[in-house]
C-alpha cells in the first residue's frame, strides 16, 4: 500500500466521502447480519442441539444427522478430488508451461468448470451420478458432484504452490542424479505441503457452503445416514429447507446458520494462519 | 522397475489425471445437451419466446419471463455492487488509515466465504419484511437484487483491491514526485491501469450472479411473469430449475435441462470474453 499525499481539493473530498460511505455501508451490513444471526442463534446452540436428531421436520430437536452428512460429504468429496487434484497440478506445474497448447486447453477448461453455475452442476450430477450410474439420491452422488466443483480450486492452488518452489531445487535434484519420480515425491511435494493444505481447506469451505448442487444429488432426507448410499441432508440444505418449507422453523434455522458460520470462520482463521506462513517465505532457510 | 521407466509411467499417469477435468466438463455439457435434446427436437425455438405461458405439463414453454427475470436480477445486483465494491476498494487502498484497512480486509474475506443460503435466509428474515412494509408482499425483484448484491459485493471488493495493488508502483511514485494531487493520481494514473482488470473481474462475477440459485429463490417470490416494477415478484431460470426439478417428468424435465444449457451458454460466453481480453492484454 502506497500512502498518497493528502490534499483537500473538492473532487478529492467528494471521492473520499463516497469511498467512506460505501465502506461503512458494507461494514454496517456485516455487523447487522452477524449480530442478528449471532443473537438469535447463539442461545440455541447447545451441546444437546449438536447431538440430537431433529423433531417435527426440524422445528425442534437438533442437527446431528446434518453434521454427520456434511462430514461424510466433505470426506468423500476430498477422497475423490484430492488425488486427481494433486496429480493434475503436478502435471501442469512440472511437465507443461503456460504457453503450450495442451496446458492452455486445460487452463481454459478449468476456468469454465470453475464457473459452471452450481444448479447446473446439480442437474449434471442428477443426470449422471443419480440416474445414469444408478447411485440414487445418495451422499456418494452428492460428494462426486461436489468433487467436480472443487476440482478447479484444488488444481489451481496446488499448481501455484508447486510453481512457487524455486527452480534451483529441481536443478540440484537433477544434478544429483535423482529421478523425476523421486524429485517430485520426495522433494517437491513435501515442500508444497502447506500449499496443498491451504487448497484443501479452501475446498472444504467451498463445499460446505454449497447448497444448490446438493438438492437433487444427495437429497434432503433428514434421518441419520446409515451408509454413503443413503440420502443425507447437508447443513446448508437444512437451513434452506427450514426457512422455505417449514413454517415455524426460523429459530432452528438461525441456530443452524450460526453453527455453519462458526465452522466456516474456523476454516477462515486456519487459512489465514497458513497463508501468512506461506508468505513469510516457506522456502528460505529450513 | 528402472527409474527411467518409472518416470515414463509417471508422466502418463499424471497426464491421465490431468485429463479428468477435461472429461468432467465434457460430461457436464454432454448430459445437458442430451437431456435437453428432446425438447429442442420437438419444439421450435420461437415457442420459448412467443408462447402464452409457462405450463410445461400442457406443452407451453414460455421461457422468456424467466430469462428476463434472471437478467434483471443480475444486472440490478451488478449495478449496485460494482460502484460500492470499487469505492470500498479505493477506501481500503488509499483513504483509510492502515488499522481500518486491516479490519476491512478480514471482514471482507469472512463475508466472501459465507454461504449464499445464509444470505438468502437473512434476506427472508430481515429484508423481505422491511420491503413488505413499503409495498406488499415484499418478496420481489428488489429483494432479490439486494440479496444478490450482498453475495457478490465482498468478492468484487476483494478483486478490485487486488487489482489496485497490482498497479505499477513506479508510476505512482513518479506521480507523487511530480506533485500531482491524490485525486488526480487515483483517477488518471491508477484507474486507467486498473480498468481492464476490473472489467474482467466484474464479468466473472456477473457469471456467478446469474448462476446463483437458492438465495434468489428464497426472496424473489417466484411468480412467472415479466415484472412491471421492482416490487413485483419474479422467477429466475435458476430458481425455476430448483423449484420444479423435484416433480418434473419427460419433456418438462427436458425443458429444465434446456434452461440449464442456456445458463451454461451465457456463462461460457462471459468467460470467452474475459479470455479474449486477457489475450489482447498479452499481445500489447
């Protein structure tokens, strides 16, 4: 950030006024939203709320099955997408450079994939995983749909962290006679661990916030899922269902929203810590 | 296995994995097209624009109100969020004291990670009743625009800020040395350099805005009509899919996949625009 010299001409004051106005407006909405949800939600979220099943369509009771479903969705999603993500990122960062046509195709492809609207992804998940592969409305189908959604985010971030490793490491490894295989798995990947972790956490945040893609893939059965082939309702779908389809479900919707925000805030704090460490020069002395 | 052979296999395996993302996008498009093929085949395109109403079970597919609804909500949200986002980024970079900037940074980052369904829920609880006081029923185009603005605003601010940061520092230092005023530097040195990046970021966010589903569904009222004013309810393409997918059969379902395909094409064109802009920038 560069400090510009202060002056007090009329247009400058006008610009200053408008920018403060807009910034404070944003802050105002932020405080309004958070204080509202915290105020209504905080008192509801007890340990009992987190570990009991919902009663009367979610008006009373807790959110235990939703937490379990969300956790299952995230785990399966990462189990599928992380190996693909790491392998693609290694390929892009170590075997291609940005000017090659194949790399360009993959990059454009990732850009498009990253911006497929989530409801369209849901349609695809429904047609492919639910109907064509016969998985039915299941947590597995939802997780696979989510995996398609987070893949670009994962690949992009892991690729960046691999590209940030100085070339000396590769040159030295080659000079020492290490094979490509060992260079990648014993030198480059361990160095990129933090970047990979950051990518994973970002993806978890993205997947946890997702709703529209899950409606018609993992469904919205609010029972406790018994296997990954059962339908399961994620926390975000629960908030949607309570506020749209269940009259009188507002209080529990507030509580669920509060829980979801707290979880995401925790993720945000971890991300911040990690990215600070990365910026501090993870590759200086070790 | 000899190391040389292992390296060759590794290359192949990695390449295979890298192709998965291409295959998955191909599958997305393939399924959208095949599922919507039934209706494309049986219904002439003019019906979507000239039919009387949206009664998909009776063979009337008047998609135009939904398309207009989507566009109106998206354009309204962009018109509100672009200036507010850019002004906030200007405050963040050039006017605010540094302690305020760091608070702003944290807050905007947190805001950009909040699920849109939470914004939608908050919209139902706070914004809809508020609008309902002025003009019933409250669930309206305007409510959708406000909620969507809140959803895209944090990201637009983040993007604008990172673009202001990328402006050539040397130019700014020279401008300061020349004694130019702060206003002149921002408007005539920084802004022209940031213009193209801002445009790219805004276009990408527009794509996100038009694809937003549930938050818009929750506050827009979902009446299929071309709205006469901002206080009237509308239904967007995305909420139409989410609302009717649960019970849609046969050609009705095909019509919903067609609306998905339309959305995909819009988003694809937006991305193509940004790619071309990037290429032109590289050529300069």
